[in-house]
């Protein structure tokens, strides 16, 4: 496993037009975590990968890895070099695919999406998109964690919320309505609040990520940190807690549309306006977007608009 050190200032990049193999070996080693894993991905041997990286280090006169018998450590210069080179290699790969754009899209498409949206998005992704493009190999990762698209070798990621990575291309797909919900029994006990102050007094099943409780935002720009004894790091867990009467839950409306229609969950403080949550797709391909990525983005835009209507 590669350990990453703190970034250093950017360094100048020499002419590397004849070092494609070394660049590929370096980038795949960082992404895969070892020479062995990189060799497996590139169809060669660990020794060949190690030698390619060594030639690259000699070419740029910079140590990219600190090597021990047990681990590789990416140096400060190595981290800076990776952040610059990996997107360039992606651009080259995308340019090659663009030349062949008249052909049926093929190859791997690695996607990250929030686990809580997967039940709503995967059925159509597999029954429509995957069927329409049989030469695509779909690699779908489900996590509510914000993956590092470049370092973890994703083609693109779906994100609910405001993106924070300035170096990525962001396409906003839809604005998803938010709602506060609870069980009917919970409202019978606590009453349905009419003001923001009364809403803030309710116990919540709280969304907490990395030990930090996320606030409940209101459309007027104000927010409050909810109180409660249940903390969860997924929307699905919040919904289960709400079903159990353990608190109100602040979630995307599309996640609870069926429960609201069935009456197993009810809307809390429906007269208090809540903001929408942007759903976006992010990638690191720059201006040259591979056809497979553009097709997925276009398909997902239609699916996202359907979620916004739930």
C-alpha cells in the first residue's frame, strides 16, 4: 500500500514525450498501490514496472518513490508529479477514443455513486444503458465517501451536494428536493412544528460524517445543528431510524417518495421551505471527454430529472 506525503510546490516538467511507458508504469503503480498490482493491470512483470519507473526517475532527476522491502511511499515530488501527469494520460486516452467515436463505445467505465441513490439509479443503468452499449464494461462502486477520482482511477463520480474539488469538470444534472420526515407516531407525540425554531427543537436521527453532525439547511439561508441520540452516516440508516420513531430525518425526497405515498412516513413541517440539493457528475477528462463518459452523463441527466420529480 502506498503512503502519501504532504504536497510540495509544483516542479517543472522536462520533455517526456519518449517516456510514455515510464509514465504509465508510474501512474498505475500509484493507482494500484504496488509494482505487482500495476504489472497485473498493464499485462507485464513487476520487474519491468520497477525498471520503467527507475528510468523515469533518472530522466526527471527526481525520486518519485521511497522503496523498502515492505512498502512504497510516494514522495512529495512524486505526489505533485502524479497530480499533473495522471490527467494528461487520461486526455491522451480520451483523444484516442474520440477518433474512434463513430464506433460502438467500448472499454471500461468505472463509476462511483452514493449508495443511497443506487436502488433508484441502478435498475435503469443495468436494464437500459448497459443493454444499449454491450461493449462497455461497467465497474460500479457504491459509497457515500467522496472518492479521489484521479488517484482511485474512476472515470467519473455522481455526487449529491456541492462539489469541493476545483480541479474536476462538474456537470450539474438536477436539483433534488429535500424533506424532513418522521413516523406518524412520532408526530403524534411531538406535534407538527410550524416554525423553524419549533423544528429545531425536535429530536432528529442525525447525519454524521467523520464524527461531524451535518446541519439542517432552510431555504432562507439559515441552518441549525439538530439534536438527537441517533447518528448515522447514510440516508438509508436515517430512514430506518425515522421508521422506528427515533427522530425526524432530513433526507432527499426521492429516497422516501414511496413511504410518503404509503403513509408509513409523513412530512414534518411541510410549510417550512427547504433548499434543493444539487446532483452532479464529476470527471477529470478536461475538454476531451470520451464518448463513453459523455453517453453516461447524458443518460444520467435524464434519470436525475426523474428523481427530482419524485
